[in-house]
C-alpha cells in the first residue's frame, strides 16, 4: 500500500470522525400522535389577514391555548346515492368516512371500499385566531336541517366554542363522489382568523396487497397557475414539517387508487396554505402523516368542494381546476412529460370505450401500435448495429496495429472503412 492510499484513508477517517463534532445534527422533533388534542404544527399565528401572496400562517412556538366544550353523544347523518355513502358525524360536523359502493374490498376484507382514517374523521375542521386553537372538532354540533332539493342532499350543522360559532352545510351531488361545503364563522374567526381543514393521518387499505397500497400514500397539491406537485409519506421524516404557501387550487390525500381532495371553489375563500408533517413510523413503510389546509374566510364565509372517490381520469378532469394532474408525472421534467401523459391517457380511454376492451388488451394493443409506428427508426438502428458488428474485427485489427499512433489509426480507419459501410 503506497503513501497516497494511506493518506487518503487517514483523511476519510478524519472527515467521518470530525464532521459530527463540527456540524452536530439538529435536535429531532418528537412528533405528536397522529390526531392529538393539541394544535397541529401548521396552526397560523397571524392575528390579521395577511397580504396577498404572503404566508397565511406561522407555526406557534409556544404551547397553544385551547378552549373546548365537553362533547355530547354524537349523531350520525348519512347521505347516499348509487355510487357512494357519505357518513357525517355531529362531533365537529366532520365527514367521518365515505363508502364507495362500486368498489369491492379485496384481500381478507369483505364489503365495499371505505375511505376512512383510523378512528378519526376523514376530514374535520378547527379554527385559529392568534395563538388560540378553537377546537370545533371536539364540539357537539346541532343538526339544523337535512333536506333533499331535486337530487342534491343538503345537511346543515351549527356549533359553538364560547363566543366563536361555526355553521357548515354539506351539499351531496348525486353520483359524483362530490360534496360542496359552505361554511360561515362568527366571532373572532370573522375578524381575521383562519379555518383549518385537517385530513386523517392515514387511509385504511382495502387492497389485497396492502403494503404496495401503503407505498403510494401521499399528498398532492397545486399552487394556482404554478403546476401540481406530490409528496409521498415516505419523503417526510418523523417530525419534519413542510409548509407550502398558496393560494392553492386544490390539496389532496391519496393512496394507490383513491383520493380525497379539497378544491377551492373561487378566489373568495382561497386555500391559503398547505402543511405536511411526518409522523412516527411503526414499520419500514411510512403510513402516517398529517396534512392541514389553511382556509382564509372572507367576512366569515368560506366554500370548497370535497371529492372522495376513485382516481378516474375522466372524473378528475370533469372537476376542472387542473385536478386531473393530482398524479403528476415527470418530476422536474413535468412541464414536458405531463402533456404527453395526457395524450397517452386520452388514447387509452378512447380505445377502451370505442372497442369495449379490458384495460389489459388496451395496453397490449397500444404497445403493438407504438412498436409499429416506431418501426422505421428501430429498423435503421438495427441495420446500423449489424453493420458495426460486421466491421468490428477490422476495427480491432487496426487498433492493435496502430495502438501507439492515434493519428495514423484515425487515418487508416477513414481510408479502409468508408462511412457508407455503416451509414
């Protein structure tokens, strides 16, 4: 072993030993339980409406003060159609779960697929004013009305925490997996507060391969006019918090085949911010993370659409707001790759509905057609490869003969192997 090798090993050892002492890692944040009673890390600390384009909220560094009212027995309200059954609960006026009546559970489970968390509502609301969290999610709301107008089912809740009140109305559109949410707050929330929409920290898996399903757990979001992005649960370390300033066209929680999205209806009550927080891991696969959308009421009112259903391309496209891109392709090349992905998706769906074929056959036929279209290019490349194989012995002989004379080797190659032989 020469001296340079020994010196390199000494330097490597010095770097390994000294780096932790010179640059100590930051203290690890101990994550709160998945749905703890304290305010989430994304709770806004602003006491007045932020300027447009600014951060909607700042995490509170001190203990958040909360005020709650003891919960009464919960009342369950169900709105169902031929596609889905939406289950609302009066505690927090929350959307507890959605049963998808067109999708059968696989694996050991029986019945239909449910979009639900683990013992917590799928979507729930809180309020924020200054450093105070207004825990509407633990308050017993009153069911003030339940009616059907045409084919749309309307459910209204009202609740209060001290002097702060919140009224939420759900409008369930028929056969669309879609719920319109209209909210109105009074008290401090109407004077510069925020409303938090919190997702459940996970989705129960109803797939035969639950591990593969869990690998697809993640969030997606789109900052208005800036393109969509996705963040897998596995990309968030326990305790890590990522804050994405808005305004957002939509934010979503999803697994492999299903998605729960909150879509801004207009600029009147935008989704001002989206916060993602990694939670403790109980296995090698990250299955827990907290997503919180910050809604900015205008004169106490806010509105949004909730989609809870399959990631069917046509359905997502029909919702507009670029929600069809909730599965972004291409990474940093997304602006280039995404248009091609849209074209391919349109072709596949056209083949599926025009020829009434299963998706397996559609993919096989599409692959054959692509090969045929690219055949001229493939044929030219194959011919060039075969010609190169034929003259390879001559190239090897020339390289051996003139290995110490590069210029002469190049001259001999141009003379003895004309370009037309490999063109």
